[in-house]
């Protein structure tokens, strides 16, 4: 991974750079897929020609869930891991994948109905996260939505959930207040909302979902 993502260095975290181990680890932890609910809540009435950009797409994680019914040919992914992108291209040849970060990849502005970042922002310091969110909004069509999902630190949080958040390989797990400040710093003129969700992993865990609509 690039140094600007500043992952914690351990055998477990380095092992997750393997696309096979990453996918297996995600399946082991998952109780149910949070994106099933998010698609129903936020993307259900978007039509059959919905174009999705996934920043930090890994080995094509969203497309692996066939029940999400995402049209492969309208899906674009960006990831800095060469192994992840190689795997994604092999598994989903009709989709488009770019190797690199938002600093390196150039896309046509206002091209996508949804830009998603699943478990991405907590790997970035504020400067890079702000830059990534600005890129996401620039790629979004008018009335489109940016959707992010990350772990979160909460007051009076279940101790197990807090420990898991603090041990996450991303060093920048934020509180809701810090996440709100981060989004507001992008200068987006659209509506921004956040929701805490739980119960998606086999262990106690909290996610913060951010949604920004482009005005």
C-alpha cells in the first residue's frame, strides 16, 4: 500500500494485502452485508443505468455480492493495490478498474450517479480524506450521492466494539463529530447526513454511514 495510507505494520495487516485473504477475512467477520440495506435505502430507485464509482474498491468487493444486482458494465473501481486490481479485472472483465489513488487517476467530471467509499476514509489522515471526498463530489452527477461506510468511535460504546475500532488497521477511526467536520471541510454545497449502524458483524461493532447529495 502507498505510504500516504500509513497502515499499521503487523503480520495480520500485511496479510490482508492479499486479495484472497482479504475476501476470506471479510466473509468470516460478516453477519450480513451492510450494502444490502444501503442499496435499498439510498439506491433502490436509481434505475437500470446507474453508474457507480467505488473508491478503494479492493478486489471488486461490491460486485462479489450478486444480490446487490450491480450492473458490471456500469461499475468503475479505483484502488492503489496492484494485486487487488489484477484480481478485480480477472473476476469482473466487463467493469472498469483503475490502479492508483485519486491523485493519480483522472476521470470525467460529473459522470457517476453514486460514488461509494466502503471502509476507506479511516485509512486516511484529514488532508487526504478531504482530497478524496472532493474528488468523489467532482465525479458525481448533479443530484447524485456520495456514500461512505467506516468504523466509528462513540461515547459509552460497547467495549468490544471500541477495541475493534481502535485495533483497526486504519489509523484514523473518527468520532461522528470529527467525521462531520471532515465532510464540511470539503466545501460541498449539498446535504450531508450521518447514521450509526450496528449488527453487521459477528462481533459487536459500529459503522458510521455518511451520505452527501450533490445539489
